[in-house]
């Protein structure tokens, strides 16, 4: 671009106003200075951009082409300036959050809802991952913060505890009745029931498998799924007994849609909360952390 942006700005304002004096007033420069800039631009482009009229100036065909393109350009510039003002005035930023679908639904959303009320212009990206992948993402910086369920704090990461969670096994009353009707007094839950669990690479599954080992339990019929939401949904249609976190099926337990399987020994509780790197300098993340307190 041979001409400076200021020269094109002069041309743009004159074309928009259709009058040199009005453009001079808006730009706060003299009319001779405007005329000089226009003459320089016409010389450099080797084309006539305006014709004079009794009321001011009128674009030539070439001038109209230039004005159309500059109109788009200056609108983009104005939009950029508006966004910069939003960054300054509204703490406009970006947060990338990781977590499983279930954790985002039951743990993240209530906090995110309140944060967005106070920071409506913050860009938020949510990546659904299992806890292990979420932790890895926070560690390597691809995620700003993660929603996780853990047994103990992770080395090198800050953890904000939000609640205790306890794993349990649930099914419909109809499914238990079906087993009793089918097998009678010889019914053995561990032998005869479908146990629906997350895949083995999931932290919740490893936690439940450890509970099985410690208590000498080995269900014979296992159905594996990718998300806890699927486990809950399949439990509610009487496919089997699902290993889930109690805190995420409280409504179903309350209204009787699901019931808990009695356990001789309770599964050890874990903690749900947010993890992040203390060294992360993201201002939007800091605002989010402040909103949690």
C-alpha cells in the first residue's frame, strides 16, 4: 500500500460526507490540507476520484470502487477497536476448560453460569475429556482449568475442592425384580446382573476396580461405556446395574427412578473440584478462580 492510512481516511471521510468542509470538521484538519491529500492520492493512483458539484464533491466511477473497498476496511478497523475497548472495560478474555460431560454438567455449569453473568464477553471453550486427559491438558497448558474427580491432589497442580463424591451402584426397582423373578432364591447379584461400568482407562473405573479387588468382588457380566451419562441413561431403562457417583443421581434416587445396591463396605469417597497451574497468567482464568471463592 503506497499511501498511508491517513490519506485513505481523508478520502473515505470526504466520500462519506460528499463535502470537503464537513469532512474537515470531522477530521479536525483544514480544508486546504484535505485538498492537498486528495490531490496527492489522485496523482499516486493516476486517476480522478472526485468531481466537483454545486453542493460539494461526487465520486467518479473509480472513486466509487475505492470507496466501496475502504468502507469494508474501515468497518473492520472500527470493529477491532470496539473489541479492544471491550477487553479493557470488561476483562474480555479466553478460558479453555476441560472435563467429562458429566462433571461439566453437574459441577462446572453452576459456577460457569454465575461467572458469565459478571463477564459476558469472555470467550469460553469446553473440551470433554476423561479426568486423566484433563489433568494432562492442564499440565501441558492446552487447558487453563480442569473439572475433575480425584483421590488426592495432583503434584504440581493447584486443586480447589468443591464437594465430596461417593461411588455407588444403582439400578431400577424393576431390574432387581426381574433378576429375582428370573433366578429366584438362587439369584446372585455378582453372577447374574449386568454391571455397567466405564472403560478401564477411566479413573472412576480404576477406583471401582480397586474396590472390587479389596473386597474380593468379581462381577461376571460387565458392559463398558464411554460416559457416565450413558451409564445413568441405561440404568434408567433397566439394562443393568451402573457404577456411578451418587451425587450425580440424587434426583433419580429421591424420586425412586433408581435405587442403590446395598454394599457390605462403602466405596471410599473422592473429591470433585477444579485443577489449574498456579503459574498460568491468564487474567480471565484468575477472574474465574476469584468468582469461585
